[in-house]
C-alpha cells in the first residue's frame, strides 16, 4: 500500500539533491523533476490536489533548508 511518508521522504531526498548542484539552472532543472514527482505521487491518493500541495511544500522546505546549510557552511555561494 502506498505510504505518504515514503513519498514525502523521496520528494525531500530529491529536493536536497537538487540543492547541491552548483549552478542555478541545474538546481531548477532538477526541481522541475521534483515537481513532476510530487504530481505523480499525489495521483495515487484520494485527494491528489491536497497531497500535491503538501508534497510541494515538503520539497521547498527540504531544498531551502539544505541550500541554507550549504551556504552557511561555505560550501555553496
């Protein structure tokens, strides 16, 4: 059975991976795939619109948290 926690973890992992790319274009290209992933995963739930919104929020949160950490650590600019 499909688990929201599994989808959430997968979306967060992909968003964090995107945050590690050096170039803005590469980060955004990867995030486009994350958005698609959110929509695809959400389609398996009773209320796909609400789940897609929750997954997108998770992706944004993961991306920003990871990117901020990289900048503060001096790994990224």
